[in-house]
């Protein structure tokens, strides 16, 4: 079940999912091998299934590290895996000892579960993943306690030496607890993967992939919220509409690939100059919008002019480009659309006046907008 569910997520190319799937596939293969071999499993089955199980544990730990953006492979961990596997070979063929094998396997399983659980807890504070991380941590911790109890039973002689599938109460209890905890860990991993996919989808819906600015829809939605808040509190709010000058000539002269990189460069320069409270969005093509929070029109114009100068002084692909902008403020009862229309009109005035400049909307236009809103 775990292999089938995790396998369906491989095509998403999420970090770590491939190792998770391979780890559970090895566990399934080892379990099937043991069951098919029956109670009289020979040395090859014991060693093969043990190595497959321990390798699966390491893969699950590595996959969890990789999922959370950490280095997947640890040299010490790999060396410990080789040492334990060599010891299992020794206690199977050279000096047969069922109890020693049981302790070694339990130690490997305890390490794997604690490592996965600790990684999950360390990243449980991330938004949207807390529940999944705690599910993994609790299930993995419970499984680790089971194997701690198994070691205690072996060391203190509380349970007899048992073969892999001997139908004893001890083996039934271990198997039952494994059935409860292992799938819970897998389910938690699937939940983490789905949370990560949801984050990707949300980012695609709100962030323009080329420029890193908000998409038009996301910008308008967030701007509406800021406008409502500004009205309630009486805070000033201004907007600027920006356009890269002669961008069509850049595309025609240097190609669309260069044009895309220039868009990315300009957006990066602009975003780097903005305050954390401002909104920056791409309206389409080479046109952008900025919502300046807590800013009067003249303040917004000054900030926009600073952006214009920063773009003018920078270059990308050996090409220097400039910006034109129109800036306006929100008047009482103004809508986002009406304010954007006025700022857009000021942008066209800036282009008609020779480009590479910032033009503010006139006080008369804003007074007319206020009058029309109040007369409705």
C-alpha cells in the first residue's frame, strides 16, 4: 500500500519521494521473501531479508533528509550499515546467534525510526506540515519503543529465541505494532508530499514564474484587501503603474529570450528597492504595478523615481533599459480599478512626454473622482 501510494508521487519529482518509495519497496520485498520461505528460512533468506530491511531503513532516513532540503547521504551512517550487515553475516554463518541478530536488527530499526521522527519534529513548525510531521514523529517514536522492548526482552530473557515467522505471542505483538506504526509513517510522508504540492500550486497561482512578482490576479486580490484596511483605518494609499520603455524593440532586436531575462532583471531591481509593506505585481507583458502602503502621492512618486533611476543605472545582457510610470493616490470611496485607470493614464502621459519619467495624476482628476463618488 505504501509503495503504491508513494509511487504515484514519483512523477512530481519532489525531493526524497523516490527514496521513500524505494525504501518501502525493499521492505515489501523483504517481507514477501520471509513469508514465502516460511518458518524454516535458511541463512540466505535471513541475511538477504535483513540487509534489504536495513537498506530500506537507511533509504527512508535519506529520503526524509532530502525532502527537508538536507544532505541525504551520511558517510558514518553508510559505514554503520555495512558494519551491521557484516555482523549479521557473521552471526548467521560463522557463529550462529539468533539473539545477536535480533539485537542488531532492532538497533538498526530504532535508529531509522528515531532519525525520521526527529527530522519530522525539527520541521514541524512549517505552516501546513505540523500535523503530518507530528503523525510521523509519534508513529516512528512508538515503533522505536517497540524495538527497545524487543531488545530488553532478548537481553533479560523475557522472550525465547524465535525464528522470523514463528507464530508466538511475541512475534504477533511485534508484527501487530509494526502494522500500526509503519503505515502511519508512510501516510505522514504522503501528507507531507501533498502539502508540498499544494504549496507549489499556490505559488504558481500567485507568483509570476518569470519575474517573481505577484500575478495580476493575486496582485488585485491582495490590493483589494489593503484598500479595505486603508479605508477602515484612514491610512494613505497610492499606486504606480510602470512600463519598460521600448520593450518591443528589445524583443525584436535581441530576441524573446533576452527580453525575458531583461524582464527578470528589471523586476529584481524593482523588488529589491521596495519596502516590505508594498505590493509588487506584473499586470501583463512589460507592465507592472506597485501599491504603496502608508504613502501619499508625492511620497509614492519619489519612491517610484528611485526605482526608475535604479533600473536606468543597471543593465542586463548588455542592454540598458528605462521605465516610465504613472502615480496616483486613492481618494475616499475610490475603487482599485478607478485608481489604476488614473495611474495608467498618467503612464501614457509619461510616455508621450519622452519616456523615462514619472508622472503623477492631477489633483483635479482626483477631486473629480471624489466628487463623482460622493454624488452617487
